[in-house]
């Protein structure tokens, strides 16, 4: 795993430093369809996700990191049970943006996402908290970027994340990119 990390990220960092590299910050909001294990049996839920993405590099090849949080809650009246689920996620990967026009581009991204969370189950007024184990899963995605000025762009994208059930969670996001100049 360590060799794979070095194989992927050292050329990216070297390439980014050889050209005019930039930092880009993307506050993001979106919807995610993901597997929730509690209460049993587990099921897929759609819930809001929010966070930020930071990129460093050039358009053709950048290193990205993303920190997001998702929350969902559901009430089961027949069981007098409320389930609140929170997941915190950190993603590290690479991204390539290909310009299609002066103001429009598409991007592809891939990497690994670490996820950990907590589920709070309240049954008839009694609370029980279950911690989710730390999981690391691969992801891949694509999106569309539209520039609205020299330093701002709007992004919409979808990311597929392999989950513990060996299926794919989906994350649909919208973001506003802000570029922080060049690094020489």
C-alpha cells in the first residue's frame, strides 16, 4: 500500500511543482445514497452531505483531499425508535480536469476514502450509541466544471464509493471552486 501511495503521489507532486500549480478550495454540498447498518437489517438511505475539498496542482493533474460529514435520522413509529446516524469522511486522491471550452471542463477523480461514524438509537426514551469501525474504501468519480470568473467555478459531480457490502455508494455534489493563485 505504501509503495502504491508513493507510485501515485510522487509523480503528481513533481508534475504540479514543475508547472504553475494552484490551490483550489471547494466548499461542497450534496446528496449521498449510502448503506446504513443500524437498525438491523441494514438498508440504503439518501441523506445530505457537506464539507470541503482542497486541490493542489495543475488542471491536468492535481492532488485532492476532501473532508465531509453526512447525517440522517429516521423515526420508526411501530418500534417507538429514533435512529440518528452521522458519518465523518476523509478522502485523498488525484484529479484531472480536461478543458472542453474556455469556460467549461470535465474532471475525473480517484482515490481512497476513510469513513467513521456513530449511530444513536433511542428506543422508548433509552439511548444507545454504536460506533462505526474505521473503513477505508476506493472511490472514483466524474463531473462538470463551469467557470464564472477567473477565480470562481461551479462544479457538479458524482462519485462512486465501494462500501463494506462490496456495493457502491453514490455521492452527488455541487461545489463552488475558489482558486488561490499560483505557487512558484
